[in-house]
C-alpha cells in the first residue's frame, strides 16, 4: 500500500498565515524562503508522510494561498504595507491587488 499524498485532498501541514506573518513582520529586509524553511524546521513542521522538511515551493505556496483568499485581503495588505512602510515604501490597495494577482498563478500552480 502506498503512502497517501497530502496535497489538497489531505490538507497542508503548513500554516500559511503563520508563514506570511513571519515573512513580512519578523524577517525585516532579510526575507527569504530559506529562512522560512529553517523556521518551519524549528517549529517541527515537517511533512508527516515523508518526514522531510518543507521546500521553498511548499512554503511559498502555503503563505501565498493564505494571502490571496478574499477574507485575508485586508489583513495581508496591512501586514505588507506596514513592512514596506518601515522600508520607506508604500503600496496602495490597488497595487496590493495587482501584486496578489501575480501571486495567484504561483500559489495555485500544479
């Protein structure tokens, strides 16, 4: 009997909101998916089927899937805009929407 795949049918073992918040609020200008992977490993977030740590694609998909959901639009905008404001930048809601449109393809690619 083969091991079941996690995917959509079984749900993700990663918390997209936690990763998104870590990426935009705690990492400052040193944001990277590799740092998120190290964070996941330190939190014990490994694939329960394979026992392997997450890779860059699973981390990025998880956080952006959370962000592109309609109910998370305003929360994501505030987190990103606060982080960008600290770097001397500003993003309008329309720019944020366009930014998310670019991420949708990557977040839901098979």
